[in-house]
C-alpha cells in the first residue's frame, strides 16, 4: 500500500494587495508569523483587479508586480497567483471549501476588517471566521489602521500621489512611492545644459504622479543616489509627452539600457515654462541645491 501524501498546512493572507501599504502589511505579517507554528506562509494574489473584471474599471496600481513579489518574498511569503475570473462566481462556502481548504490547505487565514469574498462580495470577515471554523482554519481579522486621522487605504494613497503629496504617500505606504523602468535615450538637452538626465517612461500600469519636480532617490546596480526628477511634459521645449527625467547628483556615467528605480521623496515645484534655456538652467541649479539641503 502506498503512503498517502499530506501536503504541508498553510497560513494564507487574503485581500487584494495592490500596494503592500502598512494596513496590508499587518495582514501579511500575521500570516508570515505562523511559520513559527510550522505553517507555510502564503499570499493569494489575483492576476487582475476585481473592479476591472467586474465592471471594466481600470484601477492604477501603486507598485509593479515585480516589486510586489520581491517585497513579499522578503517577508517570507510565497505568492500564489489566481485568476479572479475563476473564483468570482463561487459562493463564500465554495471559496472556503474548494480554494482555501482544498487547494491551499490552509490551517490559518488572515484578512482585513473590511475583507469581502464570494460571489457579489456576499461574504465578510465575520462569515469567513464562521465558515473556516468548520474546516479547522483559524482566522485573524486585522483592525482598521489609521494614520494622520484617516484609514490607510490604496485609494487614499493614490490620491496623495496624484496630488503630489509624496511624503504623505510614503507615510501610508511605509516606503516612498517608486517605479522601475529601463533608461531610454532622450533629446540630450539636459547634457547641453550641463545637467544630463536619466530618461524613463512611466510604467503605464501605475498611478501617475502629479506633474512637477521632485527630490528623488535613484537606485541601480546596488547603489543609491539623490536625484532631482521632473515628472510630466517639458513646456519650455514644446514637448507634451509625459516622462520622468532625473538628474542624479554626484554621478557621471552612462545608464542607457539599465533598469533604474526612482523613488519620489518630496514635491518641490510644479511644471513651469521658462523664457529661455538659460532661465531653465538657473532654476535647475536651485532645484539641485534644494535637493542637497534636504
């Protein structure tokens, strides 16, 4: 008689972790901590935003999937990718029985206080606890997390980024808002002005920051520098396309083709039109001095 294989029991984090902000991290850390109890920490991820599947609404992301997965692995969690389309019509009981218990072999589940699941969002955190008890699954429901007098949420963070409130976004995220993109060739006007820039297309899946000039942190090849980043068009040169251009302080090198991560730390000023390149050059010098002082 062959020996029956019993897969290891898991601790599963439940939610839509589109930002890995501080409230998300409470849920994730609850699942990760169960490793000490002999459980395998896992996180259920969806390949598309539920709002896009349900009503076609595009919801800008707060971080790229590669960054998300790297942060999850740093926390000790194994991502489990799932199609939301596949589970959207399951009843709450079917989700717990077939997915949480049957496929993920959960002995523990963690979620937020406002977690919804099952067809039409029929299940809430209280129902999750009730159903999981029938399958010997313990449930941790994390309470609301407030910072600066408001709940931490992906919506609040998107609004902060769109308003240029980089420091507020960082407080809610637990880290600065950032994006990684390959450096592309620009028009070399920065080099002619004595301030060569790193040109990056903004990842289309991410929320678009308020156009303007930011103090930034630039990371590549294991090194980190301070930068001054312009996000948006360049009206002085009649260039309407939105892009990210960063002058890296105290760096002299060629980064074309490299992938660079740019984190926006503080909003300095809006996009401005200058009468001459010399006037723009003088303003860039003031922006660089402001970045150094910060």
